[in-house]
């Protein structure tokens, strides 16, 4: 579920980036991002399309959008699209299934606005999810209103603490059977988690396969982002928009463990705390539940003006998971997702592929 920051550094490259930004950013990216999140109704779109549209606005790893939707009036099936998996950073498809959980939670919230109840269940053989829809009369869930505003804000925050009442509210909102959320706000333990992030981040950045996979999903300018409508647009992390023929060769020179670790330290030390999502069992059904729990946390946070972003390195590097689990006292359970939170201004928002690309026949 991580959206990795891209560093474009160095005096010459940065100076060139300012010029290239004006040439490649384009006036239409912000328009497209805003249009994607404009208000819609099930009556105008059709109920099924309305549900799927809001499901696709959920968080997902590297913005790969690894999901396929099918169904009709009484149920929606969400299956993993493993052609869009990231096997280096996510070899067991943990993040794919967590992404499906995020989408399913959004879909259920959208169903409530359409007056429908919903129930989420896993399909046999770890083949995805089924969301069963009940009859009319459901009360709209207020979390729905935050779907179009939620984003992973990958910037330095302002350091303010989150009031205890808000912490209690977002923790309660994240409650999903089979998954718990742990909030960490004390500085000493945050520093200990940061040490694990740095160790895991170093291992990833120094792995050529990881770097190559990440690079394939980066969209270095608005033109690339608009054509693909997926992946990690550099401006969403506060980096300049550059022509691909400049950015791709430069990437390996500036994407270093030292630079990335310094960025992680700034991000953690400016945050109000961590939220760690821990499910009861280490299997796809419970990875889905972790995704659902995170999505509810994210929407409740967004509704209160609290920003968040993933720092999943210690859960992605398998040898680091036991250390994180021991630090948190999870009793041997696998930490699923690691999220920092706090206060910051919003960043540019990511795009999504057209519904026609993700809706399939059963």
C-alpha cells in the first residue's frame, strides 16, 4: 500500500526540473483529478457504476489499481488483477488483497448512499470478494463524504499533536472484526519504529529488482500520468515534473538510501503518530480486513482534517516484521500496514483508470 517518494535532486537536475515542470505538467492534470472526484449520483450514473467508481477511489499499492469488478443489482464481485501485481515489493500479494479490502469498504459506503445495505465476504480459494447488496432503506454512512477527499499525503507534516478525542474517534471508526489498529504517539517508540523503517528502507533501495519495479510505476510528468492514469505521479510527492528521457536515467543517481532515509526521518519526526493495522491471522481474508480497517481509519481521519501516508517498509521486508511485531507487542501476529498521521496541507491527487478498464463480465 505504499506510494514511494521520488527524489529528483542535484543542482543541475533541479534547475532543469523547474523549466521542464512548466513544459510537461500541463493544464489538464488538475482538471482531470478534480473531475474524477466531482459529485455523482447513482441515478445519473447507474447504481453499479456509481458503486464501482467510488470503490476505485480507495487506496492501493503503488496506485496499481489491482482490481476487477463484475456483478449486477444484488452483488458485486471484486477479484484481484494479478497482472498489475508488484511481485518484488509484494511477493505474497498481501498488498493486493489489502487493496481489495479498501475498495470493498468504499463500495459498501457508496451502497449506503444508494440506500442499500452491504455485506462483504471472501470467495473460496482466495479468489477475491463478494459484496452482497440488501434492499432499499439503508441510512447513508457519513464516512462516504470523505471518499473524494482522502489521499495519502506524502509530505512533511507540521508536528502538531492530534487531540485525544479525535484519536479515540478514528480508532473507533477503524474497528473491523478480525483486525485491530494500534496508535503510537509517544516519541521514544516512534523513534524505535523509525529505526526499523530506515533499516528496511535501506534494504529495499539497495535491491536492484526493487528499484526497477518501483521505477516502472513512476509517472515522471503529467503527460505520462494522464496517459496511464495509474502509478505514482511525481508531483503527488512534491517533486518536479520532468520529461521521462531526463528523469529515468537520473533516477538511479538520486534515489539513494541516504537521501530516502533522511526523507523518512523528516516525515516521521513531523508526524503526530503511527497507526499500525494488525489482523488476527496471516491469510488473504484477514489482509482484506486490514485494508477495510485502514480505509475506515483514513476516511475518519480525512473528515477531521488529519492527513496520513504509508511507511510500510518494515512490513514489506519479511525479516523486519518480527522486530516490528516484538516492538509493538502483537503476540506474534503480522503487522499488516504502517501509517503515519498528522496535519499538513493537501498534495496533488492521483488519477484512476476509466471504469471500462476495471469492469468485466463475470
